[in-house]
C-alpha cells in the first residue's frame, strides 16, 4: 500500500492510500466520509489477493475509527 498526503480537489488535505498497483484509492473527507475510487479505465473489476483484501479491510476500519 502506498500512502501520500494530497490536497487535490475533493480530498481536503487528507491522506491518500493506494492499493492494488494504484488501481484503488482510499481517502477521507473532513466530514469523516471514506471515499474509495477504483481507477480501472475500462470499468473492469479490480482483483484483490488475500493480502490486499485484508489490507483494504484494515485500512477501512482504521479510517472509520479515526472518523
């Protein structure tokens, strides 16, 4: 998982997490909402292996708790 700070439009200086070869981006709004974006140009599903799925799940739980 890659982690970086961003102030791009709609990301409000939040931390951006990228998974699955940067095909999935996760960040949170100031309101506490968690956003997940799949960056697959043809709308295909992004396949996650066991480790990536666990990593995504842990990240979502952590971001939700940080609220």
